[in-house]
C-alpha cells in the first residue's frame, strides 16, 4: 500500500513537472512567434558593427534602430578619438594641468581607468593616444616610420605619477 502511494505521488510530481515544462515551452515559442529577425549595420569609432534581434513589426525595428543609433551618437560625442569635437579628443588635446570640465560619463571612465591601472600594476594604461597615432590609426604613415615612432613613444608612456 505504501509503495502504491509513493508511485502515485511520484507520478503526480512527474506530471506536474511535465505540465510546467510544456507551459514554459509554449511561452517561449509564442514569444518568438510572429517576430522577424532584423539586423542593424553601421559604422562607429572607426569600425563596423551589426546587431541582430527579433521584433514584431517594422515599426518596432525602426524604434530599436533609432535607439541604437542615438546611443552610439552619444557615446561617440564623448569617447570617439576619431571625432575631433568629442569630449575625449578635446581632453587629449589639452596641455598637462589644464582645467577641464568633465561630464559624469567621462569622469566615470577616467575613474574606472585609474582603478584598472592600479589593479593591473600599470599594465592598463590610459595614456595610449600617442601610441594610437604612431600605430597609424589617424594617418597613413609608412611602416618603418611607425616602428621608429612606436619604439620612442613606448619609452615615454606612463600614466602613474
């Protein structure tokens, strides 16, 4: 009698789990049903990107695309070294010890960068902009010229006091 009761209880638990799993599968499938795969392609900060996602209709797609582009424009306006008017480009163009009013995002980036510099014993170095120029990110220098400048610049880098 006890064995039969245990089998019934076990069977009920198994059926309950099956019903829950089926319900979850139906919910997941219905979430993706009637949705179409969209892809956004674009350029930002000197490179390309693609984002794939599901949306119910073209209007949702347009909203998502506009939001992504809006966020990227904001990030570019602060952190793009390709944009001479960006906050980071203006900061990099300053001479040492020149006062600079930073946005909250820029201040956060600087503070995180210094934290990472400390955590990595100086291996993470935010003073890389001169190296980027030597590597040719901003110009079409010849390979030999870049090598010589790179060697010289590496000897001058240090973000710690």
